[in-house]
């Protein structure tokens, strides 16, 4: 499973990366801006199955990036599962309202993992198939 995160805080990216690695997921990519992730999407490389979307991204908002992502996916066989992954609940809710799919709480445990994200990915692993254009 490929998991991407858009978050301008490298610490949050590191927690999500460690959580994905804990499950043995090797398709993790972190982006510090929505525009960088959208450029990767438009480059033709395979889309991730899961996209963790922060709300407060330097100079951007996660809900606006979510709308742009969904527009770019128009006509795709399978959509990316977009997760509202903001430190504030209303930010994640805005991402869902803009076309996101669900919310996972962004946090870090003492072991460096996000156990809410870990549980979510374990639940979704059997259901997710690769995205195709």
C-alpha cells in the first residue's frame, strides 16, 4: 500500500513514516506542500492508495488541496482515500467536506508512532487495491 502525507511539519511526516514502516509499508512519501504532492500526481507516477492531508499547510489549506486532488482524479478507476489528518478537528472536517473520506487523529505516542493511524491502516490494508488512472 502506498501512503503519502502532505504536512509542512517534518516531525508529523516522521511520525506517519514510522507508523507506516511499523506495518512494513514501503510506499511512503512525505510532501511539505500540497503543490509538491499535486506535481507528483500530475507527473504520471502511481497515485497512493491513502493520502494523509493536513489542514494548515504553509501558504495553503488542506481543503483547497483536497478539491484540487479530486479534480485531478476525475475519471480515475479508483480514487485515493483522503484522510483528514489535522491537529484540529474542524480542519479535518473541512477536508472531508471538500471531498475527503474520513478523519484520523494526528498525534504521537511515546514510542514515536501514531496508534490511531496504525489501527486505521491495519483496518484498511485488506480493503485497498492499487489506484489506476
